[in-house]
C-alpha cells in the first residue's frame, strides 16, 4: 500500500473558468483562493481545496460530478435551500436520514452536490460540530463494494472509519471522509466520478505509482509534469477518477503547500 498525506484538492469539472468562478462566488459557501489565476481557479472549504477543472484540461465530452458528489456542511439546510433557490436546481425536498438532514442539488454544468447537516452524535458520542462550508464527505459511487473497499484499505492504505456501517462504509484521509455509496439506493443510475476528481498528496508520485502498479493499478497517462506539480491519473475498481499529486514549485509568495 502507499502512504497518502491528504487530499490536496477536489476537482470540479466546468466548461469554462470564468462562468465557474462567477457561480462559486455567487454560491457563497467557499472563499476564493487569492492565488487563483485565469487558468486555475480555486475555492477553499475549511478542510480542502475545490479546484475548477475547465474543458481545456479534460478535452472531449464534458462529464459532470454525479448526483450528490460533495456533502457541504451548512448550519440550517432549509434556510440555506431558500437562500439558493434560483441559483441552483434542487432535485427533491430536503431529506432526513434520522442522523442528518440534506438537500441534493445540481450546480453549474450539471455537477451534483449536497447541502448537509448532521445533527445526531456519532457512535462514539462525539458532537457533529463543523464549520459552515466544510466538505463533510465525498461520495464514491460503487456497484460492488468488496473490491472497492479492498482498494481503498489495502492498496491506498486508508483507515476505515470504525463507526461506519456495512451500508455506509467510510474511509478517512487526514482532511476528508470518503463514503462508498450505491446510487441506486437513491433511485439514481451509477455514474463514476470523472477523471482527476480526488487528488491524493503523496511524497513521491513516481514511487507511489510504481507501488500501485505492482498491485495491478494502471496509469494510462503515466506521470505528468504540469510545470508546478507532478500528477498521475488512475481509477479505482468502480471507475472513479483519482490522481496522485505533488506540488514541487513554490507559490508566487514563496510558500509551499
């Protein structure tokens, strides 16, 4: 298995950056990263970066994030839904799962997201307090869970949350929870995350790639040098788009991530 330091960013596919930038600004749930450029726009959740990935980086058919891909923490789901009416398209009434409330919506360019508020304590008694705008979890679409669970635990080396259940298995990175979900349970077709949605930070991209290749993982594009970082795109057994990532160049102010 490899050692993942954190999730560096979550990629949100957009048709073009200017419209994506304006939409996320209007959404009002995240802070725009001042280091953003015209070519690479980032918005900051309290625990992870959201990076807009325009068509220039994924030529061909536009593939949006599937239904409910990101769960965004809000203080009051009903109030937030009223605020966003007209800005986003909500797919149904808000739901109550007995531990949380949520409202699924479709954002710019067809990307699926979720307003989310957990109100019940976790199994170990912890309070579910979290700041507004936090990404509570990223939904990993699956059909057959066993090979996907094996992949995230034994190949990627992520710890399974001991408080998760067989119907809602969760894997923890240091900053973001990954939840394995079956879309058909919500009446939705299976649709994997598009390429490069989750960027895992590793110490050495080439070394981590070699380790995963020895376990049968394929890297069709090899290692790509963007000029500031090394990336290596790959997929999990369900076809969800992931990447190994390491920024090696300092930011414009001289700092490193």
